[in-house]
C-alpha cells in the first residue's frame, strides 16, 4: 500500500460526512443528491430496496417521505483506505421515533470533491 496522509483523508471525509448529515436532518434534498457520485455505478441500499445509479438515487431522494429524519449520531468511524478512498460507518438514533440504525458509506475523491460511491442504510424496528 502506498504511503498517504490517512489522518488528512479521514478529516476530509469527516467534513464531507458532516455536511451530508446536515443535509439529511434538514431534508436538503439537492444537498443530499449532490453528495453522491454522479455515475451509473453509484449505489444506495437499504433494508427494503436498492437504488443503482446516480439517477435512481436522485429519484429516490426527491420522492422520500421526510418525516422522522431528525436523528442523533451515536458513533461515527472514518477509515482512510487510500489517498482517494475511505469508508464512513455510523450508528444513530432517530429522535422522533427512537428507532436505531446503522449506515456505511464508501467515499471517493472526484474532481468535484468527496462523493459517496456506495451507501448502505439499515433501520431497526420501532422500540
């Protein structure tokens, strides 16, 4: 593995992750969409569906019910895999319903900045 500044990559990804989180809890749909890799290979998976390609992810985001999106992060781990790729894993609790969930995101550096190439979200049953 080539040498790179893992701490700097992790800080950069955390900054992008936090910006995505702000867009999520405020239901900034265009901001959410803008964080995804604009490519047919981008993927967003959840408990009951998969969205394959940037266009499908954008369509999902624009149609999503924004109720119960407010949440608190209970754990976030960022791991740099290379100078241009890293993974964010998080656990959270939705503040309205109390439901707990997890997510993982693979972030890649693009000419436009850090973007999510792949995401998986799991949400537990109501308490």
